[in-house]
C-alpha cells in the first residue's frame, strides 16, 4: 500500500511544462488557434529554405500540405469513432466518398449546378452525417468484430454504387471538371497554379474541426464515449444510453469525413470511385493507430507524417537512389512498396509502442497496465491481491522498456 | 403497508437460462427507506435477480414495478412498434406515389421520395434511441417493452457490481461524473458551441462529484485513476458513482467482498449513513453475515432460485430452512 501511495502522481501544476499543460487545458480553443497559427507560419516559411526547397518548389509544398489537410481531417474524424468510442470502423472512406460526391453534384458541369462553397461544406458534412446515422442506427447494437465487418461491407458498397450507377455518376470516369470554390475573402482566388489559398483554407477547416472535436471530447458526451469504450455494460448501468451515444460518435466521425470530402473534391476537381477504395480506409486507420489513438493532436500529426512519407519521401527516395546510381535499387519503385512499408511500420509499432507515436494519456495507461487489469478482477479469490501495488507495476513496465504487448479494449 | 411506501415490487419473477431455472417465481418487495438484504449460498440466483431488477436481463416471466410503475415485464404488442416506425414514412411514400401518378413535375416527386427516406430514418433513430417521450408515445398505443438499464437509472435506480466495474483508466472524479450522465442535460450542440449551459453543467458536475467523493470518504482522491485506488476505495468509488444519478433505490452487490474487517466496518457504517442522511432505500447482496444482520431491516433468503425465507434478521437467524441451506440438512 505504501509503495502505491508514493507512486501516485503528484497533482497540481509544479513544473513550467505542467503549468503550460494546465493552461492549455483551460483555454483549449485559444491554444489550438495559437498553435495552428504558429505551425502555419512555420510551414509557409520552411519550404522557402533548404533542405525543403531542394526537394520541390514551395508551391508544390503548399499543395502537399493542403492535401495532407484532407487526411488530417479524416484521421481526426476516425479517431472519434475508433479512438474515443472504441468502435472499429473499416469502411470510413465511404463517408469521405459521400462528402466528395455531394460537392461534385453541387458544383459541376455534369449536374449543371454551381453552388457556393462554404454552404456546401456544411451540406456535404450533413449528408455524410445522415448516411452515418443511416448506417449506424440499425447496426450499432452489434459489437466488436461484427460491427467492423459491417462497416467493411458499407465501405465496399458505396464506391461500387458510385461505379455502377453510371447513369448518375459517370461510372469509372467519375465526375470531372468540378468548379473550384469562388474567391473567398482573405484567401483570394482558388486556381490550380497557386495552391496557397487551398493551403490556408485547409488549415482553417482543420483548426475548426480540431476545436470542435476537442470540445466534444471534453464534454459529457466525450466522457460517455470513454466509458463505453472501457466497459459498455457499466456505462449502460450508469444511465448512458449506449445506442444514441455510439450513434453520435458515428455521426460526428462521418461529418468530419464529409468536410474532408467536400474540400477534397473542390481541390482535385474530379471525383471517381477509385479514390475511395478500402486502401483509403486502411491508410486512415493506420494514421490513427500510428499517430496515437484517442489523442487529437497526435492523430493529426500522425496523419501529416504518414501522408508526407507516402507522397514526398517515397518519391524522393526514388530520385535519390537514381541519382546515386545504386545498382539493383534503381529498378525499385518505392511508391509500389508503400503498403509493404506501412505494414512493417504497423507491426513494429504494435511491438514496441502500441499506444502510437503521440499517445493520449489514457491510451498509454491502458496499454501498459492492461494485463494486470484483466486477470484478477473477475475472480473473487484473487481479489485480495488487487489492491496491492498497481503503481509499482506501472513503474516496472516503464523500467522494463515499453515492450508491453498491446491490448485493445 | 400501503402501496405507496414500497419502492420496488417484484411479482413472480422467473428467469430461465435454457433448462436452468436461475430465479423461480420470486415475490419480493422493498419498503421505502429500508435496507433489505438478499442472501443465499453461491449460485442461489441473487445476482441474476439483481440484474433483472437493473434491466440487464429480461425475466422469462413476471414483472418488476419500480416506484409504482411497471418497468420490466413481458413485452406487450411489441409487433406494433416496427409498424409504427414504418407508418408515417409509408403514408408519405404513398402520397409521393399518388402525386407522381397525378403528373406532378419530376422535381416534386424526387423531393417527396427524399422526404420519405428522411422520415424513415428519423423514425428509425427515434426507435433505436428509445427516449422517454418515445416510450410515452408507445404507451398510448398500449405497447410495452421492458426498460433498459439506462432507463432504470433515469427512473431512480443506482447499482454497483459484484466484480468492480469502474472505468479503470478514468480518474475517480470522471467516474463519478459519468455516473451523473443521466442527470445532465447538455447535448452535443452545447458541447460544440461551448454554451453557458455546458460550462455551467461541467462546473456543477465537478463540484457535485467532489462532494460525493467526500461523502464516501474519498476526499482529495479525485485526480487519481480508478485503478490506482486501493481495493476498498474502489468499492467506495463505485458507490459514489452509483449515487451520482441521485437514485431512490441503491443496489449493492456484495459491497464488502474481499475487504478486511476494518474496511468492512467502515463500509457498513457508510451504508447506514446513506440511508440516514440521504434517505435512500438499499437492496444489499451480501455474504458477510455480520454486515447483513447488523444493518438490515429485512432479510430475504434465496436458494436454488427459490425464496426460502423472509423476515427480520432475528427470524432468519433461527429459520431451520436457512440453516439447512447454509449448513446442509442434518443426517437422518
């Protein structure tokens, strides 16, 4: 008992870092805005100087950053479903597709419509949310694996629908020539040649989404999501309507994907079914896991890093290898192997750092005590040992390195 | 005893798991502001009975009345519920088809189909959510379905589990705040917009949670993770979490299991205080006879799913059937 009391973390802000964290927690939105402004400015300046300026022109960098924003949004949205509410969603790209096609229908020669961008951003998100609810309402009573299979099916159905309903969707060709957003105040004109406006717009959408998602996470609903992830029966027995709460997580995840979809369609100016295959759902899930499930900033950073590796690093690797004229390796196209690299990265991650690169506090705790937790509780006979030294175990795990096997509850 | 003074009435509650009769036709009442204990050997059906009251299991037969409302019983006219879900969208769909046949422009028909689908979705979501208003709506059509665990909490029932089921990776304070979930009103829109209501409720729930922690003797432990608390404190935290929903009836499933005599005495005192100070009615499952005999007003004994005795602790102590259930029948 004494060991545990001493191992207990001291509360209250003591170090400057802790004080900063306390401040950030109290003024969440302001902190997010300030950080995003700093990051944005840094990312405007960095591409102008080496080494980034050697790799590609700064405009190309801004373009990459803007595209990365799409994946950051997707990862943050999936994080609500997987990281907060603990529902495995393998068909997340479907909502992305629905958001994209919604914008395509509202702004393309195909549909003879040209509606303003910002309202469509909300409409696209709303349509995706409706589909999220439509999918969730009948199926959220399923648990774990069954829910995952069901979402996998939905993720397959949606692109196939867009592919085969070619009378309304132009099938494989997709809907092309989508109109770019009309010039917005502060951002100026959206043209293919200057991606800067897209970049700023994507930062703004990401910032907004981040603020809103943090608010959800810190609210009564966010607590309920956490409770459901930890113990669904106990959550229900404490007055949480598990069905509506899970449905809400689904809807909010879908809404975020809808935002991403609208932005994506307006930027690429074409939507086609093969943009939304399972590989996208999988990539986003990998981003969430690599970034650190449950931590919004971590997931965003994970998505950014993974996207840059996919898009920039692998391409550069090809160039570097070619320039150095390494025998054998010159014939390898690294882009072809990105999923192999993904797979290896995931395996290594699960072995050495199951909580992700930037874990949420909660996840870290879960993953590093999981084994000690599961066993004793259900058996009254061992109960006496429960109270002994969980704190000591924790320190033991940390001392023994971080290779405690992952355990997802 | 008048009807109003009974918090809970179980009528001929039976639960079968396949061929096993876990609970057999039990009649049981809990008078207001009393402490009633449920005892019996292992496997007697105590926890099953508890779970039926809490809305986790549906009974095979019988009914539970809680605060003079039938909460759990056989479903009545359950087939009508899906019919109701479909009724409104169906009417809309037929209307759309009619105006389509009558030669309305294509746009109008598409809008009609769209509205029909949305209505279907809305009724599906309402049905799945089963909010209180929806349940009242169903009652008008004579449809009855057993309450779910969260409905029982809203109705005023709090419970703890035999094997502690705290949210281990949340802090003690957060655990209690989760317990308050059904009493808070801020919705997702409040959270998104950070409305005054949301901020006010967050502050209120934190303050109230601190109070409850203090009540159960966990003052200053709010920031600790549930799983880092000593075993006895975890039991207390579970009680605080159950109290957070302002229950009328508190179900405690072996609250002193695995505790040392010291902790047991402390917890017994706490249970007595809950009744005295908060005016709670308490139903207790307990193996520790000292606890049971010390604080119970009435004791009910189950064995093999049947009620074999009921009465004051004194009566139970002398009841030959009870002695037989616990110690076995004398050799012939």
